[in-house]
C-alpha cells in the first residue's frame, strides 16, 4: 500500500469579489457575489515509502493547498486522501504522531523561551520515551550543529539558527512522513545548501517519505528524483526530473567557441542564435537535427570547441509554467 | 494528561517573562473597583438597605466580585481569534493535542501570577474598608463558595471559547468582543448586585449563564440564599457547563472546516 494515496482531490475556496471604492464597499455589505477558486482541481497521485518528491509550480498553483490537505489542515471539497492508511482530516493522534509539517517562515517554537523548552514540550505532546528523545535530540543537534544555542531565547536567534531549531522541533518524534513547505525560503546560499544536505541525509538515514514544495530549482535539482508539476490546481507532470527535459525540451543547445573571425550572417543557416558574443555563440536547434547542425558547424567553420547540452531545467520549467505549446 | 500539564508549565514560564505587564494590568482593574465602592457608599448615605443589600454586604459584594473576576477571567476568545487569523492554529492542530484542552491548560497557567498580585491588592482594599467588610467564618460555606467559583470559571471559559469561534466566520472580531465584555459583566452582576436592577432585567439575567459566574458565588458567601437554593444553583451551573461544552464542540468542528490556514 502506498504511503500517500490521493485520488481526485478537489479543494475549492469561496471568495467574494469586492468592487473598488466606497460604493463597492457599501454594496458588498448588502449583497455579495461569491465565486469558486479552484485551488486544487481533481488531482491524483501515489507516493511510496522513502521517496523524496518535489511539488513545483507557479505561485497560486495549489502546491501548499495540496500539502495542507495531506496533513489534515484543510478539509477537502471532495476526493480521497490517504496518508499512512489514515484519512488526514480525521486527525487521529496515531496519524499525527507520524507526520510533521514544516512551513518556511512559520514558527512553532515559543518565542520568549529557549528552544530547549519547546523541545521538551514536544516530547510530552508526542509522548516520546525519554531515552529515544535524548538520542534523537543528540543526533539532530549534531547534524545541524546547534548544541550551543539550545538555551538561548528563540527571539534572540538569527533566522538561520531559528530555522534549524524549528527543524529539530519538527523531527523529534521521528515522523515517517515529512511535509516541507518552502524549506529554504529566506535563507542565504550557505544555509540553503546546509538545509538541502540535511534533508537529503535525513531521507537516506531514516527512510522518511518527504514531500516538499519549493520555488527554488536548486532545492528541486538537489533533492528530488521525482517531481510533480502543478499549475492552476492540476497536475501537468508527474515523473522523474531528468525526463522533463526529454519530454518538454524540443530543442538542444549547441555552444561553440570559434578560433577565428566568422561572418555572423552565415550562422543563421545553422540554427537560431540564442547568444552571440565573439568568440562564443550559443545556438538553439531542434532536437532531431542537433547532431546534423553540429556536424555542419565543424565542417564549415573554424571551431575551437563545441558542446551540445540540454537547455537548463529552469528555462524548461518556466516554459511549462507559461503554458508554451507542449506538444 | 501529561502533555497538558507540560503545556501548562511551559505557558506559565512564558507568562513569567512578562511580569511587569501583568502587574500594571492589575492596577487598572483595581481602580474601577475603588470608584464603585465610593459611589455606592455615597448612594447609601443614611439608608440601611437597598434592594435587600446592606451597605457592608454591598461593599463586600464589590470587593468579592473583583476577586472572583480574577479567578474566572479568561482570554481564550482572543487566543482563538489570534490563532485563526495568524494561522498559528495550524501549528496546534497538526499536533496530537486537543485544542480545547490545550487552551484550558494555558489559560489556567496564566492565572497564578495574576492571582497572587491581585489578591494582595484586594486584600489591602478589604483592610481599608475593614469596618464594612464581612468576613464569612463558615468553612462549609466557604467551600461551597469556592466550588461555585470553580464552576463559574468553567462556564465563563466556555462562553468565551464560543465567542472566540466567531473568528472562523468573520475576520474582524473587535466589535463583537468589545460589546461582549461590558454587557456580560453587567448581566453577571459585575458592577452591582443583580437585585439592584429592575425586575424584568433580573428575570432575563437569571435565564442566562452569566449570573452564575459572579452573582451566584457571592450570594453563597453573603449567606443570602438557603441550602436548597445553593444546591439548585449548582445544578444550573452544571447544566450550563454541559450545554456550552456541547455547543463549543459543534461550533469548533464546523469552524475548522472553514479554516483555511491563511497567514502561512
């Protein structure tokens, strides 16, 4: 049985539109027009134990809403959701004890007390045996290098330190399923890397199933073998990250370094020029003729170096988001 | 059970961080009690009894109600409003914790500090008016009074929890809360014994749970009601606790379905 099983999940919000201005405000006091926002519109997928899956999509795509439905925070409009065999919305204690949700900027630690106090409270709430608690705490604080700040008021910690403490607090009960919403948002590049390394290590060591949402391609590239692309509440793609390139990139890039001056006008015969600053030129050519184009270049031009690459994933995803023709 | 005790302990530690703030709040409450005391003493003038209350009984009543207020007061409606609007509610319901009892734990734990401060202050006032303050010597009555106060605290907590649930439906609750406190206080006999008000008012007041939060305990203390009436009063309190609890659960579940976790 899959750890996560979602079938035809829908979450619609009711929102009312207000006309601008004072008259609009008065009118909306009396009569309101409601309409549905289809945050999640009939999505289905399964996730197996130990997978690390990334949900990506433009803002407002429905990623966070999906995560909230999976963790039991939101009441679905319709559909079937099963996580670890439970219906998340029932929020049964055995279910809650095995999951954890970490939202980028949301604090669960008590602001005016040292992180240590929040950890102890969590130990009680999740009913973790003292020995196991101590062991897990030691492992986590070692991995994240925060042993020396546990007694400092959370208020006084830097953002990076706070996020590390938040992570520890979220993992003390060794959840089997971890939901991460924008885990590296607002962090500097060094912290981002540390965070990613930690998530990867955690996934490997504890075989925890991890679902994360992120805007940063860096997160996705580093962590996720499998990605689910959501846009406007629907799943556009569900599969290996590497395959997105094959499926959606209909072209390849040829990067050339010329050893001598060449006539720019002749370049157009090879293919679309994406970048031109002598001696370097980058072409974008249809996939099927990439090798032919490369051969042409080598034959007709003074080439010092030639490289055929896939277009960057960021570009492809951007094209997918902006609804470019994906035939 | 342990988890709610741990929650109470943590919350208590948290409240200690803001000692000065609690203290100042207490002083403010104290002033209004003093004002009322002076007003009523003046109103009594040479009269012996007003609406069944002698002057000493009235003085004792006002001081007593001030103390009871401390004990039964709750901020859970504000807690709920804040949790819903900030999205902090998500942090709580994602954990294996019952929100209602978690709030009971945090509300109770925030009281000891306030109680100690305010008790001292009211003790001083009682001393200042000692010629008019009635001290009840009967242990049994004091026990009953104490019990009624505990029930009163439960009733008050439930009322405010229900009020807080409004936050699931409206974004701004300032107006609702703003009217509620003073109104409910009057009807509870917070500013003057209920018997001081017109008969119709009294009839309505006793239909509502509020009268049993402040007026009833004081009636026990001042020995103004018979044993049978005390017993009946307890039954009414328990009745309200049951009804309000059921209403709270229902409203809570319905409200949660509407919760969108915004603010995150």
